[in-house]
């Protein structure tokens, strides 16, 4: 995974996704800064959810899934 490839990165939704009904937005730390991308998910996800980028559709559009932090 290169620094410029968003797949595999963890981000935070700044705009909720609505599953197949609509995209949201995800903010990622990438290229030494923070960038916003359009985000699609299989199921609706709330704003401020932590997500994992699983695919890059091109043209700054990503597929995301919920990121689950494991406890101690």
C-alpha cells in the first residue's frame, strides 16, 4: 500500500452514508495532510463513525466499512 493509495486506511465519516440510497463523505490522513472523499457503504453509517476504506472506485470515490476497535 503506497502513501497515496487510500485502500486500507482508517478514516472518519464527516457526512453519514445511506447505504445504497446515497453516499457520504470520509476524511482521511493521506499525503501528509487530510483529504475528503465521497464514501459509499453497503449499510447506512452515521457521521463521525470510524471506517476502513476497502475499495477505490476512482474519481475520489471510495467504498468503506465500519471499523471495529477491539478492547483490551
